[in-house]
C-alpha cells in the first residue's frame, strides 16, 4: 500500500544543527493543518530508546552496532512510523537509514553493500520523501558540540571518522539528488529556518491535497 502520509528526515554529522530545527518544523506543518509525528533514531519507541542508550555509551563490534541500529529501526518502523504514515500523518524523523550508510557504512568503513543488505531486509520499499542534509564544516560542528553538551560515543570520534561520514552523506546526495536538500548549516539559525521554510512551503503545496 502506498503510504498516505509523508516521511521527512533530517541528517548530518553530530553538531550540524538538526535537533535545533525539529520542533519548529513540526509546528510549521501543524500550522498548515497537517498531522505531524516528531521522532528520532535510534529511538522513537521504548525499546528503541533503550537501544539508543546502549548504542551511544557501550563500545561494541561494528557489526553488532549496525544490527542494533537496524533492530531499533525495525521496531520504530513497525510500531510507529508505518502506522502513522498509513493514517496520513507526516513523520518528521531526526536521522534514519541514511545515517547508517554515513556512520557505519562510510565512517566506520563497513561498506555500502552490507548496509544495503539490511535496508532491503527491514524496509525494502520505504524511503524518505524528503531529506534535509545539514552540511557543516567539521571544525565548526566540533566547536558547537563542545560548547553544548557532554559528548556521546559517536561524538567523541576523531576528524577522520567525521570526514568519512560527511563524505558518505555526500555520496547519498549524489545518488538521490531529488530526495535531498543540502542545507548550508554554517548560516545563522534564522537564515537556515528561512531556507527550510521555503522548501516546506513548496512541499506542502505539492503534497497536501493528496493527503487531506
Ligand atoms: P545536531 O542535532 O545536528 O547534533 P544540535 O541541533 O544539537 O545539532 O546543535 C548543536 C549545537 O549547536 C547546539 O548547542 C545548538 O544550539 C548549536 N547550533 C545549532 N544550530 C546553530 C547555528 N546555525 N549557529 C550556531 N549554533 C548553532
Ligand atoms: Mg541532535
């Protein structure tokens, strides 16, 4: 069945500014009379949140890490995302499978093929309708993070890891240019919001009639 709702995701390296805009995006859509579900990965379900805690804290084998990311995602998809989309709700998600391609596939050098194998197993037919990639110089992302919070297991990784991760994201944009909007995350929060608003306006105009 074709989902009635739209699936929107935010991606980018840690500290790029994704979470800063989530709530505002949901409010913008709600003001257009759209039902919105705001969620995140890993997480979004009680089990997923427990897996998130483990994933962000506990050192583990790369393959275990990747499987747990997809285990959390599977629970999230089956119990939250897919039912919401089927009801016509628009789902806004802070990270999704693109993050596994970027972080585990590229950052940790697992490779694209093994992530694709799991994607085909867990969600062969679903991909986001729109993905905003928050793209930011890694040095600036580090500075923003250091000033804002204690760093988790991923955020403590070094520059080489994040250079590969950012490269992994750019590879995805090259593969699916229609799905992505690359956001210049070095701008002010207000300027980024203007860019997002312009894009959301267009998307709502294009999609809303078919979902109400
Ligand atoms: P992410 O969710 O991508 O890891 P956050 O939204 O948590 O990033 O932002 C990381 C830090 O950077 C936060 O302290 C946030 O307030 C700050 N920040 C976010 N966007 C900007 C911006 N455009 N300019 C300056 N600081 C920002
Ligand atoms: Mg965040």
